[in-house]
């Protein structure tokens, strides 16, 4: 499949590199990069369609039809969310605004209580944006590398998914965040091959298990946040 796209920063034609069957990385000679979702085998650009699976709870044909419609609607909303966040990444908004809007959109899309982004600052992870926690804690909650679930994810650059987070031995309790009421947790690294830039956390009051397609969705969000961070660091250095 041939994908042609022009850089939103300078207008040049960008080079494409397929990451997998559903993602393409676009790079420009000016240094700007972006990710797009595509598919060679299906008409939809939804990156989750190969992993989404649902078991009908109703045996009637009507029940199955309702579930099919719900799934299609969810996939459509996921596409919209990724497109909106991709546009935010390359927008003129500063990084704090972008991260806040991303956490809001992710929390709404996945119907979770909390979505937070921590960024590396002076060898520590610092709360940079949150949906669900009090915004007064932004810039104040600091986590060392290897500390708690979040610090462990940053150190190992591997995601952790828990449905009883507070019972995990790696868990660290922050009383100011009142985290005891949040059971499930997904923590995903914001990193490339050479360094870790931060972590994105999802928290839910219910004891849910994050599905494969939800984790895959967050992996794309993490890549988009990484692009936003790098782009604004590059601009600031010019």
C-alpha cells in the first residue's frame, strides 16, 4: 500500500515506514515524525479490529445485532480519538495543554476514572497532566525510577496491568491522591529504544482487566505523547 502524506510542519513529502500491519511511521527531513493507522486487508483503519473479540450475552438474533452495533460504534470512536490526538500532537498548543487534552480524551474513550501522564524531570517522574486527580498535584507528585508500579514501568520499559493494584508488592500509596479507591491499573511506558520519557497511567474503581485492544490503544497513545514531547523539545532548542 502506498501512503503519501505531507509534513504538517514544513509541507514536504514524508517518508513512510511500516511498523506493523496496522501502523505506519511518517518522517520528514525537517525532523518531524508522526504515526498513522492503516490496513492492507480490511477497509477500516481501526488498529484494533484484528484483536477485538466479544462474546454475546444474549442468544437471540436481536441480542447479537445489538452487540455488533455496539462494537462497531466503539471502533468508530477509537478512530476519531486517535485522529484528534494525532492532530493535537502537531498543533501549536504547548505540551501541558496537549497532555491535559489527551488524558481527558483517553479517560472518556475508555470510560475509566483516572488517566494521568508522568514525565521525566531531573531523573524523576513528575505528574504532568491528569484526568480524575486534583490538578493541584500536577508538578508536585514525584516518583523515583524503580519506585512503585509507575517507577517500575519506567525502569523496565514494560507495561504492567493489574486488577487489584493495591495488593501488588510494587504498589506505592500516595494518600493525597486517595488511590485506595482505585482497584484496576494499567501503567504504560512512554519511551523509545534509547530512553524513557515518561509513563501513562490508567486507574479504575472497578476490578476490571484491561483487554488487549485497550492496551494496544494505550501503546499508540504513548507513541503519540512521545512524538509531542520530542517535537516541542526540538522546537525549544532552535
